[in-house]
């Protein structure tokens, strides 16, 4: 709808003779984004750190890198912020008859801690209600600084 409104406005301006440029809007489906809740304090701090890292990479003239944050199981003061080479995230796949560089697919790792934890609880969860949720996202109070259980499992912080 927004793209159509912009197109209509630019067409009107073109007819008035006040615009002679080109416009090609590109939409995006915000499926996951539209279904997610507010960010936790962890999410907000993590994204701030990513943005800070991206700014530092730009300021220092680094290219071909994506901002990254490490040591996420530690307190924020001990996180590491840096750049990861985009090429380290890529594979080469044959697409439409040509080899193309693509970001590697992220599949569920069946031998890693998060899936093993799920598998160990799957039968119980099929019969009982075992949600771990402090309720609505909390920016203060109990649970406000909690890190997701999946990330803690990936980091080996919880079993």
C-alpha cells in the first residue's frame, strides 16, 4: 500500500512537471517480525552492540565484514565486538545452472545441546504444559535480564 501511495504521488508530481526521476519500490514480507514480541533487555543490548560494531567498522574503512558480537554468555562488559568476514559465512551452490556464492543454510543441528535438550523432553511436553515464560516481556524486575534458554544451551552454560 505504501509503495502504491508513493507511486501515485510521484505520478501526480510528474504530471505537474515537478518530478522527472524514477522509482521502483521493493516490498518485504515481515512474517517473523510481525509475530514477535518486544525485545528483551538482552535483545536490545545485543542489537545495540551489533550497531556499534557496524559503525566502528564503517568508521575504520573496513569492508567485506559483518558486525559480530561474541562471549554472549558473559556479562555485557565482557562481550567482544568485532567483524566477521562475509566469505566465512558463504558456500558456493549451483543455482539456475550457474555457481553462485550464497549464505550457508542454517539447519537444526541434531547433535547439538539445544536439540538434545528438546529431544530429552519431547515425550513429556507432548502430554504436559511445560512452558518457560515469565509473562510479557519485562524491562525491569525478575526475568528482565534473562538470556534465552536456547542460547544458553548453545553456549554450554546450561544442560
